[in-house]
């Protein structure tokens, strides 16, 4: 089978498409024929070792010293079950599924073996394979952080970096939870974010939200530019800052912030669970959540797909098809 291999850190050109052995499912595993996957910010970070400040020494210990310990990247996929292990009871051959491999990665391959008890579910009927492939990464991250913030009906939330996969999901999920959303992104994306439910819009190129005297119950930073020291005055009493992409110093300050202020900061890696995916499926089936696909590439164009993600200008998800 074909797979995208990343054996060393670097620019998109380090990626190679190779023939590798097709996996065989174990007793409780299913073999998925991959139809679509994505290139996410997680893939960008691992491939280029593009880590936030403070993590450059810790990162290689976790990811691998000379290159990714898991050479096949990719955090999400959608496809069809081709075969099953002898003890599998939840899926059968021919089932259309989507899956979130998350930190384990491995989705940039024509075939993927996963435990039937893993983060894999039937594909939502109303979604294409491309859309289902883009369901998990942004949706699960946004959902996890919003739930940790205890978001409530009527609260206000500002989403900084509202057009990435996480931001796109966060707008829709926050609206679902009954919050009033202010989206921060470039002016060209105003129509997109308002169509998803954002009530207010700030063009970061012409306005600094930390200087406009507005305050919010929650600020979600998906791009790593809104530390607590920069935006604490924009938080209401008992406000919460959600750091999706922050440097090490931001995370180390959290205990002190909780002791010395009435504010709360939520940071660190997102929790991955099957329950999150089940919630996303329910919302997708109800028409309340839908991934936004910016561009599509063929597997043979994986380098070009990474180049585009590297620009930092993608809106929603970049899908790769097999």
C-alpha cells in the first residue's frame, strides 16, 4: 500500500510516498480502506518540529530525536471497513466509518488498522467522506476546551484565530451552547465566520481586541498570540482564557494566576475520547456542526498540501484523498 513517510524533521519536501506493507487486523481490530484524510496543524507541528517557545527541548523527547517516532502522520480519516478481526462485533465489512487517530497518528496511508474500541464510529449519513475526515481534529479540540471552560448560555466568547479547523469548530459549538461569539480573523473571512454563527467580528489586521475596552466571559486563543498578560484586561470577572496553542511559560503561570486572580486559564493538550466524537456526530446529524473544507489534494500532492498549511492561511481543513 501507499503511505506518506516522514523520517526526519523539516519542510514539506522531507515527505516521501512509499510502498509499505499492508497491515493485517488483529482479533479486535478493523482494517479501514482510507478514502480521505487531512493535513492538520498537528501534522505541521510534528513534520517541521514547529513547537511553541519553551517546548523545543521537550518536544524531541516525546516525538523523536532525529525525526518523528511515528513516521506516518495524519490524525483523522474516513473510509470503508475492508476486513475485521475474528473477535470484532461492532463493525462489519463494508461499513462506512470515520476515525480520530489523534496523537497516535498514522492516517496518511491507504489502509489503517484500528481497535474496534478505539476512536472510530459510523460515518454520519449526511456527510461525504471528505467532510467526515475533517470532523474530528478541530471539533474534538474545540469541544474539549469549551467543556473545560464550563461555557454557559448567554456568555460571551472571543475566538482568536477563528478560521482554522479548531476556530471553525469552536464558533459552531459555542453557538450551540448558547454563547455570543466574537470572531477574530482577517477581513476576507468575515462572511465565513458570520455564516457559521459569529455575531461580532474583529479584523486583527486593523484592530487589537485587547485595546478596545470590550470584555468577554471566555477568550479562546487558537494561534498562540494571546497570553494572559496580554489579554487579562479583556476578561470579565471570573473570566476564562483557553490556550489552545501557547508557549511553555503560559502554562507554567497557570497555578499562580489561579492563586492571585479571579480568572481561570485552561491549557495543555486536549483530551481525546470517543464521547467527544459521538457528540460531534449528533450535532452533525442535527445540522448544527459541519467542517469547512478549504482545499482538496490527491495523495500524490501531499507535499503541496503541506506547503499550503505552512502558509498559515487555511480556512478550516485541508483534505487529502486516496
